[in-house]
C-alpha cells in the first residue's frame, strides 16, 4: 500500500474516532441509563459513582436543561477538531503541523485531568480513563507523523 494512502487512512481513522467520541456527549443521560440497566458491564468500583452521576444528570436535566447545552458544545468541539484534519488528509506534508498540534493536545489532557479532577470530585479511575484517551490518541498520531516525515523525505529525494 502506498505511503500516502496509509497516512490518509490513519487520519480518517482519527477523524472518525474524534467524531464518535464527541457525539456520545449528546445522549449521555440515555447512555448512562442503559449502562446502569446492564450491571454486568459496570465494574463494582465504578457502580456507585456512575449511579451518582446519573442521578445528578437526571435531576439537572429536569430542573436546568440548559446546562446540557454544555454537552452539545463538547460534542460540537470534537466535530470541529476533527474537521481540522481535513488539511492533513488533503496534503499531509504541508499540514503536518496539525498532527504536531494534535499530539500536544493529547499530552495536555494529562495535566488537565489531574488538575481539574480533584476540584470536580472526579475519582481516580475516571481520571485514568480520561488520560488514556490522550495516550491512545498519541499512538496513531505518532505513526502518522513518522509516515509523513518519510513521505516528505521521499518527495524531496525525487
């Protein structure tokens, strides 16, 4: 498979992953209800916290539905960030800085999670889950960056 095709497929994968992770913010109350109705899927250490989160969402959405608008914006932000990858999709070498920016964003998840989580009373297991998104996101981005450098080197050699 051509290097350019491999790069584009990896970028497409990242775009889809970003969009999917974002749009799950829209139905968060429904998703949590489904999860809690399937207790075999919930680890024991997370059960009470997820029940508390669900109760808070139900109460907040009933009394103050405008706060859920923040989840809508979270989902929208994921979609907009995914759109930034159209540049590298079209011309990976010219737009390789977007890959570098995304790698920095993945790294920045870690301090944000460890700073904000205690303030918001988020348990450590959830902080680790949040950080894993950044760490896992780094993997395809680092591979993509390596391939883009190879493509750039190959184009200069021609």
